[in-house]
RNA sequence: GGUCGCUUAGCGCAGUCGGUAGCGCACUACACUCACAUUGUAGGGGUCACUGGUUCGAGUCCAGUAGCGACCACCA
């Protein structure tokens, strides 16, 4: 090659990295080459992650971007480590959420689902899914997620539907699924039952109404009425008793009395039950078994009638008498008015309480009595608890284990039937002839009892989380025993957000244990929540969201009422930034400008790579085996640093310390590699230099290794440079020149660099760095022109130190811009020289006649003050008997050595100051 | 009511084993022919929320207090 090759590359490669051009190109290449695809390989260990399936209705938000970046980092790292890495992707049908979205689009066309009927409606949802369901999948691809897209699944596809029915039937046969008439959480807007954990409790300002219930005249005692406090007066229309505490002396006489329910006129008993807290309100509680969970239980204990007064649409039923047909809240107002008018409202107090709301539409939840299907959770939960206690499941950070266990320990039966149309239909059929229930995997043609063909399937569908709970094995082909199932299950780790620990994580563990006899994952990493720059959750209504797609591709985004234009940051910059902000699952306050961090780093690395290409293209690499003894100091140093960094970053990644992993690489790449190594190596790369072939070889290798280490977090950029490096140095390596993998995504993770570690070289280098920094500082303080060549004197405290510095003279001369350097032991300070005092040495920089004595004096005085403070503290410590008798010897030795060194420096500084005074 | 997390430089945050407090941004000064101004060099900036305890020694461990945040909870 000729030197014009370097110029050619310089012209071809832009000075700024252009992610918008590079990233789509590599995405296509990876997909086309099957680089993401995995098949079971008995010779390799599997490493599986199942994606938390995003809702088909979803579009990528910053939480997804973070969560999936972390998963992709782990998967790419595993793939490079030679594991059979498989990331199972897919989407969730998200029952209520999706049905709501499609209903809304129907409403825009003036339609309601009832008008078009169930079959047509479900067809429309499928059509909607076909049209929009791939949006988030494409966004994940664009982010660089290396899922095995050929295996993509959907929670309602054929295989998963089959798994759902199988699970339902087996749980039913095991006695773990049952049907019952219970009080469940009902959303009057979504028109369906919900599970307990689908309710969000929101603290609301409300009132406590004190209502007088007249007592039946025939009852003895002078009392005319009992006062009852309630937060929900409208439910009184369904009261079937009043209750007092059995030991409450105020009401002993009245136990067994009869009260007259106002408005309705129904006679209701006054019962005694320990559920009543005598200290709250009046100590008398109204009992409404059909509208309150506590009262429901009381109703069972006392065999009370259950009267439903609020219907499924949130309006009052016929049982509410004259209020029938009225909305529940309107009824409350009207009823309170009436009680006021009739003198039965004793008083109204302000009272805050937590109101249950639907997690999908925020409507106030109604406890509602109805026939539903339930899963018995206790037996399933106990196995999950035991497995966790035995250590089969580990949370990272560990604190989430407690939260997860607390939920499992207190879990109540799970209502799984939903009165919506979009979802897995419950596999139960009722016989019109004999009423028998047939529970079956395949649609039965006749009643199992009377053989009547007149069967009707249960109209309800299953909770979305029912199918999600099966995700780690249903996606692998269960209930068939596929090669995938036995190879990839259990998965390595689950990465998810904390808000679905109950919904999803706990249920996957239960189902995995029940059906696979093994936890579905050994570890659960809970990532933090992304917040806006003010610490608020991102939401549409707040207009504070940051769209990852806009950050990746550039464009306009509306925030806080204003339109902002964003440049193209690229997926790598987004990934890098998110990764660097991920510390121990802490929440992340994010502002769009934070992505500058990632962009700047990648651009810096781009230019460093550009430099490498330009310089080595015109050189031929040394072909023999490289031995440390034959390498220059600079090359030995960078290889030693690289060895340390390989070790550290690998460990940090293996223990999910994402922030530390990128920080280690950042400091090595930007600091050691760019700021020091590239600067030092410039002269060695001169085509005339005899060192050029060796240094080019080391340079190519270090860049090669660095690209591998960075690949998991910035896959596109590193793959692009990898392909350029393949042109500049098609064969590279240290022991011998070899052909690296054609694509970085499948290249081997660096390891086994221990033999290149050299602590002595690293120590010497840090001495050189100190000297260089000191000289530069003097240059800056005295405004010496950056290009002026200086002659400096270095005086060391020992001969040993002086000798080690001799080897570094070239380096110091080059990077500090020196004309020449004189090294000696305890060399006196030249006149008219500025000085720097540091560990083991002083540097003197002669100033061409014009030294500003005052500036130098101030410098020395400040330095002296700091060092004297340090000595004071050290003296206190070293004269403390307790310290001397109890602190470990190595700490004491270190402190004594430090004191001696600082004292030496103080002595030097004083002499310098005195010399200036003369 | 209970549980958990956070409080360190102007802002956003690291800080593994208790042993000389760090990073990024912002700020100040200087420097654009020579990979990179999305850059380089140098610099300023801290009572580690508060109180007490353990310890020779505490940002770090323990207890408590305050503020902020999250989650759980059927007191009407």
C-alpha cells in the first residue's frame, strides 16, 4: 500500500459519525445473515432470555428502550462468549387494552361493538392487529435488538392458544381452577371483572356520611335510631343488616333488634360481629353483602341476603327502588339530599380514603357479585415461595425479593374470567339439556354426561396475564416436547420492570413450577423506571415523554407545550446513554440532552478509529509472533491496560453492573487509548519509523479488542468499524495473524489477556503522566505558548526513581512539548524556574526571564497550605495510641510513608518559596 | 397503618472490603493545518440531609429524625 491509501480513507470517512446511514445498513445485514438466529446445539450451553412481550397496541417508549437495551447487551455478550444465545421475541394480545383501542376506533366511525356483534368485532381486532401489531416489533429491530425474530410469537397464535387451553384444563382437573359466585372487582366502563392487582388505589378526598337508621318501634329500650357512618351512602339501599361489636357496652341491649332501612323500608337485623371496630365512627356498621368484600364475608357468617343495587353498567338496579336507573354517583347525591330532607342525615365529615380504580381506564371500581372463574393461588404460591427461599430464583437488586415474597404470601384467589371479547375463550361448554359443564381442550361435539349436542361455550375470555404466565414455555412449543423446550428451558434471566412483578413474574414462576417442575429463570433483573428531567413519570397527559424513536432517527417532538427539533442521535447513542445511567435498578431522570453523552463518545471513538484506519492502511503489519519483551514501553503499557479492562468489564457485565461496564470502557477508550496511547504512537507510526510494523499491529489489535468489548452496548457503530478494520488489517492478532470473524456480532469475546499485564509498566506510566500533567499545568499558569519547546529539569527523591524516569524521557518529552529534559537525584532548582512538587519528584520549568514571581508564590503557598493540612491530620492519627495499637500494620506503614513523602514535599516547597523571596 | 428506595459539587449521578471524595454536564482560561471543536490542555467548585452510636478511623456499618419518591393495605 502507499501513503495515498491513508488519504483515500480520510476522504471517504466523514469527520462526524453518521448513525442514520450506518445503522439501517447493518440491521439489514444482521437479519439477512441469520446472525440473530439460534438453533439447539448440544455442543454449546444455551443462554435464553424471553422478552417481556410488549402489547400489540404498543409503541416503543423509553421504558421499553431501556429494558430491551439491557436484554440485548446480555444476549450479545452471551453470543460472543460462545453460548447458544437465544432471545425469544413476541407480543401480547393485551385483552382489555387492545379491545379498548379498537372500540375507540369504532366509536370514531360511530359504531359500538354490540352493534356489530362478537364475531365481527373479534375479526376487526385481528385486522387491527395485522395492520398495527408490527409497529413495536420494527421499532425494537431499529433499536438493535438481536432477538431471534424467526421465532416471534403472539400470545393468541395457534400454539400459544393450545397451551392456554391445556393449562386451563389441567388446572381444572387438579382442582386449582373453580367457578364461583363471588364479589369481584368490576369495571363499569370496561364491563368486565378484574383481578385484585389490576386495581389501583388512589387516595381521594371524600366524606363520611353519618346516617340514622330508625329502630323498629316494637323493640325495647328508649333508643329511636342507630347512627351509621359510611363512605358510600348509595350502597345502603342494599343493606341487609347493621352490625355492632359483641362487647360494645353501648349496644349490648340492641343486639338482635331490628332496624328499618331508610328510603327502602326493609327491616334489617342488628347483628354482633367482631369485624366492627368500636372506636371508628359510631361503632355501628351497615352491612351490604353484595357491595363490599368485608360485608360479603359477614353475610356468609350471618346468612344474610345479598341484594345487588348497582348494576354492571354503574346504574342503580330495580332493587334500588325509586333510584333505579340512576347513575351510582348521581344516586349518592340524590339520596344524601333525601336523607337531609327527612332528618336522617346526622352529619357529614371530611374523610380521605383510597378508591379503587381500573388500571386500564381509571374508572372507579365496583365490588360486584357475579359468577366468575378463579385460580386457587395458595398451593401454587407456596411452591413459588419455597423455590425462592431455596435460592432457585435470585432477584437483582436483591431487595425486590422481599416485595415479591410478600405478595405471594398474601395472595388471594385470582379471578381469571373477563367479560370482554378479545382474548382466549374459556374452554368450558354448558349443556342446554342437562346443565352439565364440559371442560375440554378441544371443542366438544356433545355433552359428556347426556351426549346432547346442544352445547354453548362460556362467553368469557381469560385474563391476559393467564397466557403471559405461560410465556417462558408456551413459546418453546409446550405442551409438545420439542427440542427447543428441553434445550432452552429454563431461561437464564428475566429482565423486566418492577410494575409487573406481581402481574407477570410471580405468575410465571408459579406456572413454570407447576407445569415444568422448574423455575422459568434463575435470575430476575428489575430495571429502574425512566422519569422526566423533573423526576415525574412520563405520560401523554403531562406531555413530558421522550420518544426513543425520535431520539434514534431525529425529528420533532412536542414537550411541555412546545415543539422541539432533535438531531439524529442514533440507536447506539441511545443505548449507550441508557446503559450508562443504569445503576442498581435506580430510577433514571432523563432529559433529551443526556443523549449527547452517547453521541459524543461514539463520535470520539469513530474519529479514533478513523485515525487508526488512515495510519495503518499505508503500513504493512509485522507478521511474526509478538512477545512482550520485544515491545516498546508504550505498547506494553496499552496491552497491560487492555488486559485489565477485559477482565474488569467482563466481570461487571457478568454481574449486571451496566453503568460500571460502560464506564470502564469509556475511561479506557477515551482516556488511555485516545488521550495517551494514540498521541504517543503517532511518531512510531511514521512509515519511516522502524517501529511502525509492530506498533501498527498492536494498534489494530487494541482497536479490535475494544470493538468487541463495546459491541454489546453499541452494536451498529462497532460493526461498522469492524468492517473497516477488516480492510485496513484483514489479518490481525498478537500471537499470530489470523482472520477474525467476518461479522463482529459473532466474533469471540476477549479473554485470556492475563499474560500482558505488567504492573511495573503501569506504575511507570502513571509517573510519566504525573510529570507531563505538572509541566502542562505550569505551562497554563504562566501562559507559555502551547507550541513553545521547553527545557525542564526533573529532580527525584531517589536514584531508583530517577532511573525509571530515564526510560520515560521520550514519552514526557513528546507529550509535554519539551526541547529537552534533565533528570537527576536531588538536583537544585535552576534560577527563574517555575516548579511542581509531586510524589517522589519535582519538575522545574525555566521561564525565559519573564517569570511572574507573584503568580508562582501564590501557587506555592496554596499548595503548601493543602499539604500542611494533610500533615496535621496525619500527625493526629499517627500520634493516637489507639491507632498505633489497633490499626492494621499495612495501614500504619502506608500512613507513615505518606507522612514522610508529604513532609519531603513541604520541605521542597518551603525552599522554593524562600528562593523566590531572595 | 406497613414496607422499600433516595438525600454526596450549580444540575444529573457514581462511590464493591470502613483507610487521601469521584464522573458527566455546566462554569473559567488557553488552543482550530497535523483522527476528532460532537475536540484538546489546564483550572475553580463539596460541613457526603440531620442527630446519636459502633470503631484507632464512617460518605460507607447501626439506631433515630426530617424531606422527597415508590409500593402494599377490606377499618365502614
